[in-house]
C-alpha cells in the first residue's frame, strides 16, 4: 500500500546529485597557470577549449553614464572547424553564465543571469576561508581581456580610481 501524503508531511528532499547541477547559462572557468608566457586552461560548461583555439575572451561589466544603458558582455572568439574541415574564427556570447578567472593566487567571479539587467550581475573577488568571496560594490566597471599572451583585468571604482586585479609579479 502507498503512504498517503498529507499537507503536514515535508516535501521530498531532492537528491544531492540534482542539487549539485549547474543552473543558468552555465559555467566558464579560466585557470591561468603561468603569466609569462601566458598558459591557461579554459573550460566552457566542463569542456576544455584548447588554448591554441582561443583568440580572445573579453568581459565588460559597466554601469551606464547618465540615462545610458548598462553594459554586461562576455565574449569568446575561438577557432572552430566548419563542415568543409576549414578552421575559422567564431565569436560566442558567454552571458548569461558564471565566469570565473583564477590567476596569480587571485580570483574573480562574475555571475550574470540577464544581460539587460545590471541588477542580475554579481561580482565577487578573492576566496575567503569560508569559501565565499568579497562582494564588490562601488564599481563603475570591470574589464578583462585574455588575448595574444595577455591577461588584463581592471576594476574602475565610482570615484574614477582604477586598479589591476592581476598586477605584475
């Protein structure tokens, strides 16, 4: 006989495997193992994209000027093989997703669930002992470029001060 479900019974708990799923647009991880020369590993939804195939990854999160539109954009340009077997460059928008960059004992993470809504973006930097990150507030823009042997990531605060996230060693 089946047990009768009554309103006072707790809802069944989802499995840990279901709770562990990555939801939203996915996950982009860039792990830099060396800055000079630049060596990185880029994972796009758990699939490795070979460094030799990546031409550029750029990220721009920017608050609007007066009455302007915010900019929430993450783009990857990489080589793909077409049906004729020829290699050509293709650009892909990465947001909505969570994008994480780890380099030089530093980390930043951007989650953007809606490119039309600046309030859907969250920026965290560092990795605290409890596993959380420092929430960034007071940011005017965050820009990152990974291309041609260069990793440049900068934060501009609302007061105009600019800082590098991965300063030269």
